């Protein structure tokens, strides 16, 4: 992607039509590197979309493996850099970085979150390794770019692993996005802006106390904990009934954003997780709903007439009614070696990390839809795939099982439990699995392990406050009520079977209608 076609340029001209801030696009690279010319052509085309852009090219004969694009605002570096042409999914990251630098971006956080970012102790030099085909990488890239823009002591260099193979090797990158900060491994995989802020605060400190009581939002009729399909449905239904509602969440869309394609949302034949999450945000914004995203709930007090939840921002949210819709997260194996090799061979997203295992052997754990889909995706890349399923049959839909059967480089191991992940200290080298029928234990040489064994509810912060089952799911009645008066729950965090987007939306609406009914009856 060197030159931009006319249609893209026309779109950029519309996007940057109101750009009134001087933006310098600085290209640095070795004059002997042919990729610098590619970067120059790309940046020159990009800059032609607005008179507010200027371009400067400098020789940069350093150890950099690829030319670097830096964004400057009114003569001052913003701290946002791209090593390699930001094409593919990262093209949108470049556009957003420019808009945010000009103060026109739509993903800039609220004031409380901005204060947290500005207070992070620097200097911090961040390296974010990505693949241009990774669909979840832009979320992490754009969050870290916002952090760099708002805190002058922080820089974020986005590195396309495809143009920096030596750096990929030096930093032992086996999955994307992978984030290093001042040489320390900060994050592997998906993370929200709030989570990344928390990790930076934990590792580098903060110069401010975020828990300022006079900034505590008050006066809500109901609080929604969670911003996925269930939480959004609850908030919209309550707002339509005239209630003052606040949504407190890590990210709007929740786990939906980690889903590549969605084909079972009735009346929508095909969409993506990113598109659905964006539509959810637009729908929330259509009502007077106070959205407090990029926050992790760290404390819950539910027993009194006033329900309180406290976020890691220091804010406490209060209301007489609370709907818990915090969703679920990918379940881990919890076996020896798994934590040691997260991001070093243990992965959860085939779309993001699968390309790193081209020509290698991999294991997939889980025989449901997600596991079989992962095995199908990987069979086209890897030399061999071992699929392990704990039960005596695969649980995936028949159409997926038939497709899996067309690959001759996949071995299926039923009634088998994976018991250990082994490695050499840097990377995964093997897995150990036990046949549940014969009791035989066998070691399988693999370079990567993709875990697809379902979900675990995000209910930990509510333990001791509300009744849960042995799996940690919040117990609800047929109308979404929990064991605590005034507290309701919906979606994947509850004991409702079948964790599906369409079911979560319906459960969120039902919990909201129950809350309205209870409120009207004075319960």
C-alpha cells in the first residue's frame, strides 16, 4: 500500500475537511532503504487530502529496520509514530491519530480519564507490535496513541512486525498486539484504554490521586455495570422509560469486539464485532445515557437501599437500582506452564496470532464451535493441528465438523485433557495431554496452543454481595432479579444458558423492564 487510490483520497478529503491545525508528517529512514520511498509516496498522497498537512523527509541511518512516520502538531511531536506504512487495519489508527491531534477525534476519553493519563509518571517509551491483518490490534494501538497524545512524557511507536523481523525475533513476539514499555512487557492481546492506563500506573506510578470525591457522579435512577449487548439493551430500555441512567464499563461492546464475523444476529445476515460494537455505541448516544467507559469496577456495595459501585478511576456511582451485565471472559486452562507462556505460544485469537504459526505445529483446546473454527483457520496455515476435546464427542455444529473433516493435517483427540504446557523459557515446545479413558499420558510437540474452552463470568467483584452458583454465574429468576432487592443481572454473567448475543440483548431488555416494574410498584 504505497499510493492511495482516488476513492480513498476523496474520503480522506471529506474526513479532514474541517482540519484547521497544522499537522506535520515526518518521514525518517535510511536513503538506501527502498521502503522509505514507499513510505514517502504513501505519506505524500495522504497529505494531499488537506492543506493543513505538511511533509518532511529526513535521512535516518539508525538501527531502525523500517522507515518511521511521526505525527507533529503545531511544530511539536505528539509522541505517535508508525514503523512501516500504516496500512490494513492500522490505516484507521493513523486517521484517528491525526484527528485526535487536531482535537477533532471522537474516541478521546472523558475528563476524569484524561486526568489519569496526564498523571502517569514518565518518561515512558512504548513499542506496540502489530500485524496489519490483526482485527483487534487497532483498539490497543488507538488507546496507546491517545495516551501518548495526552501525556507529553509518553511515546508510542506502532511497529508492523512484517517489516521488522529482527525486532520481532529480539522481543520474542509470538502474538499481537504485544506491548513493551521501557523494555518491560506491558500487555499481550486485547486490552481496553482503562486496562492499559492501569498497567502503566502500576508499573510507572501516577502523580495524582484519582479518587476525588467531589467528582463523584450522582443522581442516577439506575446504574448499568457493563457495556456489552446486555448492558446496552438495559440502558436503552431504561432511558426510553424516562429514567436517568449511567453505564459503567471497560469498553462499549464488551466481548463482542473480539468476534470477527457474526452471522446469527437475527435480521442482520452478516456483521463484524467491531461494527456491532460501534452500532451499540451509536444507539446509546441516541439517548440521554451517561456513559463512563474505560473503567474497571473494583468494589461493590449492594446490601443497602442505595447500590454503590466504585471504579478504578476513584469514582463511586450510586443509584437505588443496579443491573449487572459485566459479561464473561475467555476461560483459561489453569494448567502448569499456561501463565508462563501467555504471548509466547499460548494464545486465544487465531485471527490475530495464527499467521505467526505458518508452517508450524499447533494445538487447539476445545471442541465447541470456537475450537473447531480455530482448528479450521489454523489448518490452512500450520503443518499440523492437534485438536483436544475433554468430552467424548465434538460439540461444534455439524456444518463445522464436516468442514474440519476435509483437512488431512488435523488430528482430533477426544476424551483427552490437556495437563501441561511446556517450553524452553522463551517459547512453547510441547503440550502434555492425558487420555481420560486409558489414563495414558502423552507429550505432543507443538509451537503454539490456542485455548478455546468457553467463558468464565466476570462476577468476581460481586462475590459476597450476591448469590452465585459454583461456576461464579450470578443466579437470577425468570425476570432477571437477583438475591438482592434492587439488583438485577443479565447476559453472560448470569446462569442463563446459551451465551449468545441475541439472548444477552433480550435478557438485558427483560432485566430493565423488571426494574421499571419494580420501581413503579415501589418494590
